[in-house]
C-alpha cells in the first residue's frame, strides 16, 4: 500500500508499503481541524450493539449461570459501553477476558475504550500479550494495536504490526489511508514541513508535498489548495488528483467530489497503490468508461 502519492522533483513515486486494516475507522475533521479516529470493534453475530434493559439483564444473568462462556460478560460490557457506562463495561470485559484471554470481541472493545481514554500503553500490553499466545490474531486487533502505537508516537512499530497482516478487503481503505498519512514522510515532505515554506513552494511536486504535510497536520482546506496549486503548475502530474480523491473521500466526506478527482487521476495513471479502485467502485469506473467513449 502506498501512502499519499508524493513526488520528488523527478516525480519518483515513493516505496510501496503493504498495510492491512480490516476495519472501519471514521476519519472526520472537527472545527479545529483535528483528525478523529476509532479503534475497530469485533463483535460476533449477535443483536445490535445497543441493547435494552432486558437484554442487559439477560447478559448479566447468563454470565453467572454460564461461567465458562466469555460471550455473555462481553455482551453485557458491549451494551454498557453503548450506554457510556464505561466503568461498568470494563468490569464485565475483565470477566470475559479472565474466562478467555484471547476472546477477540472483548479485546477489541477494551482496546477501543482505552483508546478513547488515552490509555494506550495499557492497551498495547493487553494486545501484545494476546498476540503472543498460540493461534490466530485477528487483523482487526492488529489495526487497533497499530493505532495505539501510532498514538504514542511509534509509527515504526505501527508499520511493523500492520506488515504482519495480509491483503486488505473493501472495509480497510479508510484505515489504510489514515495510517499511511500518519507514517514517516519522505525527505522532500519533511523539508517542506521543517522549512515552513507555505509561500515558497515553486514546483508542482513541492505544492503536492506541501499538501500532504497540511493534510497530515489536520488542515484539509489548506491541503486542497496546495494540491490544486500543484495541478495548476502541472496538470499532467497524477499524484495531486489521487491525493484530492483521498482528501474528499476520507476527510471532507464528499463522495461526488472524490469520484471526480479519482476519475481525473485514472485518466493520468493506472496505478492503484491503495486499492482505491474497490473503494470508488463500479460507479466511478463506469463513469470513466463513458467519458472515454465520448472522446
């Protein structure tokens, strides 16, 4: 998987990094431009996460009458967490994990709760212990673990964790983009950030790299301006179109604009570094085919 497409002045595309994120991680911008994220939650095929008082009562009762089963205390914790009763939820999750320390749904929900609370080191300790046990460690938990490492400023460890996973599916794309943009930047991009040359970008590549810096720092509006400036400098450069598609899709949540930029990118390049063809779906491909036939 490639991070947002960066170019040196010679327009060389950076190294390919294969990341796997099997989850849905919402990327939103707040009024202050911060990027929000959530750790994925694994849940077995059960009723919806939110539950009523009767369902909570049943989960608690069956947790007592079925002491060897991890699901019921987890289910009680899931309902309580949905009601923002975090302390009670964690108490039930501890019961579930005492019964089965490798129970993925409970690990994932606990990971999310600790992420929201900023208790990243505790989550890392919990998940690393589970990962060290025999058996399969689900990809969803790898994503959560990587996000916790990223949150304590260990992007190297986050990349190492994700590199152990396999091929992403359609649910992975927003997480792929998020963790990619949070990763290490190229020397050219780092130079843009270090020298703070907001008004000094000259080439299309420099504007493109400046846009990536702004996107990573939580300024999607500034990033859009920089990417568009790169296009103004060199309309043939594919990277800015790709990065604008990412920005619109995952940051500004404008699917129509994202499709438009992605089609423009496809007209200039056939590379699919983040498997975004699957994200934009058949609609974008069909529209592109129609535009090709009209030429």
